């Protein structure tokens, strides 16, 4: 398998966590869509230039993180079962995967963009309240669950953890009674620590490149 991704993109982070949980063997290809040459080369594989992209031996391509994870969960027997066999539990896992991707993730993007670009403080505060309401929902859920959907790590956690990483420098996550506990235990998990290490290595590499450009 070949994975095309970028460690600073949340959907790529979600996919990496899952691959590490499954103990999957894959060839990593970091794609910088902001670089014209890298983008053109990648478009030869994927005209949409959408990350992450998984290329499997059957010559199939999957470029949606949830679909990638479902694929590897179906075809790789090792590691963690990320989508429960129980159908009802699987529905909750898929639900919270979507809540992270299609609600919380977008609320985070809107809030961060407003912080960086908007002079309308009322609008920014409204976006913040909306996002915090979603976090409160997850915090209440974690009061009765070790992981997002119960005692087992799942697809829902793969989606939620990158959202928390994006907020770590902006919010005091440890002020949340249950999210705080969850975030501490998540960072101690091998798959998450590997993903976080990739982020740090990428940031260090970018910093070195910028430093050379100014010398």
C-alpha cells in the first residue's frame, strides 16, 4: 500500500492513527500541495489533488479518510478492530466519526480562520461558542466512555484526536474533566504518539527550510 498524505492535515493524521493501530505496512509519500511541482506530480495520480490518498495493490485508489480506514479494517486482520462487528455499536462509531469530521472539524476551521482574518469580534465569538458546544457534547459523552464509543479505541477516536490536537495550543483542554483525561490517555497511545512525532518532525523540517531561506 502507498499512502499519500501530509502530517499537518487533520484527515491525514486521522488516517495515520488508523494505519498505526492496524500495524499496517505501507509506503509513506508526503505531499505538499502548496508546492507547485509536488501538486502537479500528485495530480497525475489524483486529478482532484485531495489528501489523503491510499493506493492498494489491486490498483484501486481511495481518497476519503473514513473509507480508507474502513478498507484497511476490512482487509488487515492485525491490530485494533476500528469498526465494531456489532452493528449497533458500529453505527455509533460511524456517527461520531461524522460528528468529528463534518461538524467539529469544520467549526474549528471556521473559528481559526476568523481569529486570523476577521476583525468582527462578535462573529468570532459566535463561532467559538458553536465549537465549544460541540466540545461540551463530547465531554459529556466521555463521562461514561473510556474512548469516544466505549471501552475500545475506534474510528471515532481516529477522527476526534486530530481535532483536539488542532485546539491544544488554543484551549486549555485539561480544564475539561473528561476530555482532559481522554487527551492525556490518547497521547500515551502508541499510534497517536507516532502521529504526533510525525507532526513535530514536519514542523522542525519546515522551520529549518525557512531558516535556510533567510540566511
